[in-house]
């Protein structure tokens, strides 16, 4: 079967949305609102009563929307702030959702140390506590050793091999196994898996969760570090550690973490989890660029390298990797980025 072009899918989506609301297609107010790193596209549908909806186009051959629908229904029933579903056609890959507006959390950031930035991060952590206390992990796929390892392998495969063309460092396998073991040693909760500011929308001064289709049952610290070591901010170690300790105390109080877990042990686990995610992101961003021809990801690599180095600073047993990052990886990364900026490569 020939794959439908984007325009053909847009035409089908327009027909579907018009039929859902009993409106003539030629008068339908439907405009592209956003795309993302996947094959999904989002359109804004303006209805005659001046309300609006978001209509998702998720081609079934590339995107399985069933997890999104299942999780949206379960989390909404649990009282979590997720968009409501108004119409679903899984065979076509079309969904109609609440319109949560155009203000992702990062739009409210004013610099790493600005009070407004800090306050919004604290509100997002509050939401994370609600998510972990209310969402049931049992029905979600396991964030197991296989998945953790597959994510870590994106770094040597795509960042080192495909993009930079440099060898894997000698201490890589020891680091890989240690990070997996640390993650598996944590209590299991429902994990959004991309609890970054771009996936937290603000509407009427309230935070909402979006893009949760990849949620898993996994380490309690994963979503915390997705936020605190995400795309938009880099916090000093003392600020980071203070948030981690406050999280530990609250999670201990409601029995998500054992009372016997020392502060220093949890902080190490959090930094190990942050190192795993930074390595995963470095690999994914290279894959998005090389395999999927996506733009705008390579310039984010230095930010996540900073996150990786911050995380490994708390894991001195892997100082060989830290030294390799400084002596080999960082110079190679910036040489390649410099070459791209000067137009010597495409």
C-alpha cells in the first residue's frame, strides 16, 4: 500500500473532523498548530461556538495511538490533569482532544536563578508527586534492563559512531552496567518518560500533562531529572541537591521511598539516572538528525553534555569517562558543530 502524503492525510483529517461535528468541509476552520519529534502532527480546530480543539494526526503505520488513549483515560479517571478525548479513530490515526493553548512551561522561564523560573519548577514537582501517587504503574510497560540498555546504546551507536566517528571509551561497558543497575534498584512508579517543560502546558494558571504515550513503570527519579536536567535550564549543584532532598522527604512521607534510604544514596541514584538520560538524549538527537532529517537538535547537544558532566561529577568511580569527555568527546563535538556552522558540512 502506498503511504499517504501529508497533504492526503490532512484532507482525510479535515473530512473526519467535519463529519464529527456535522460541518461542511469547505468551511472548516482547521490549521496546523505544531509537529514534534515523531510523525505526529497537531491541528487546531475552531468550532462555530468559538471553542477550539486539538486534532492529532498520528499515521498508524508509524505511530500507535492506543497507549496514548489508554493512559489518557486512566490518568484522567485518577484525577490527573490530562487533555480530555472527544473523538478517537485508531484505524485512521486521528484523535480530537481538549485544546490546552500555546503556553508550554518553558515560556514562563526567565533564567536559571529567576524566582519565577524556580517557582514554576516547584509547581511542576508538585504535579510529579501527584502523578506518582495517583497513576497506577502495573498496567504500563516495564522500564526494564533491556529498555534502559537500548536507550544507553543510542549514545555509542548514533552519537559516537554515526555522527562523530570516534571510538567508544574503554570504561563504557562498566558505566552502562552501573547506570542500569542503579535505575533498577529504585522503587517503581508510573513514569511519564519525558517530563520536560515542553510537555507541561499552562492553561488558566494550571499545569497539564501532554505527550505521555511512552509512559512506563520505572525508576522513581526518572521524571524528576527529566525536569531538573531538561532542555531549558542548568541549575547549580546546591539548588539541584536541595530539590532532590525535598523530593526524597515527600516521597518518604507517603511511602514511595523507604525511610531507611539515606539522603546521600538517593542523590547518587538521581545523578546516575540523570547520566543515563543525558546519554540517551545525546544519542536520540543525533539519530533524529541523521536518520529522520530533523532540524534543530544538534545545537542542543552541548547543553546535555553539560548535564552529563554535572551528573558524573557525583559518581567519581567513573572518573575515567569524565576525563574522556573532557579530553576527547567535548573537543570532537565542538569541532563538528563548528564545521557545521561554517557550512563545511551538510
